[in-house]
C-alpha cells in the first residue's frame, strides 16, 4: 500500500509541543480522540518524556503536559476539570501515561491569559 512504511518500529513523538494533528494511529491521535468528547476549542499536548529519561516511572508510560480549553469546564473546580480529563482518557492513564500535567481552562479564562486570539 502506498505511503505505508513496512517498518515494525512505531514512530517516535517529537519532543516539545505537538501543534499539528498527528498521523492516524499514533498515541497522540488516540489521546486527541479521547479528549474530543470535551469539545476542546484549543488543545496543546507537550511530550516531556525526554526530560524524564532514566526516571524510575518513565518505563511505565510517558510524561506529558496538556493545555485544554473547553466550555465544558465552566463552573467546575480545578479538581472536577482534571477528573473530566482523566475520565476521558480512561485506561491511557494506567498504561500509556505515567505523568500528566493538566491546565484545563474555559474560553474566557484562556482569553484572560492571552492564550486564544
């Protein structure tokens, strides 16, 4: 099939910010698909795994930063927002993600912080 690599190796996620939607089937695309239920207006995923190489927990999953802006977070505490994200990610939190730093904002909060145009 054209355009499909015959290599059995999985593509490595680039270090730092992931600004474009990744290829279908990558970890990042699965993560974005899971979070789509929150109807994010903005989503930034940062892979910080390289900064934690050698860390005892690094073998059990990656280290990521997430900035997500969604109206769904309106009127909810930080803890409730994080629970929504964790619930959306499901088993990824147990098998693919060792650490996740979450910044979950409403559109109004994102504008106040200058994060949205």
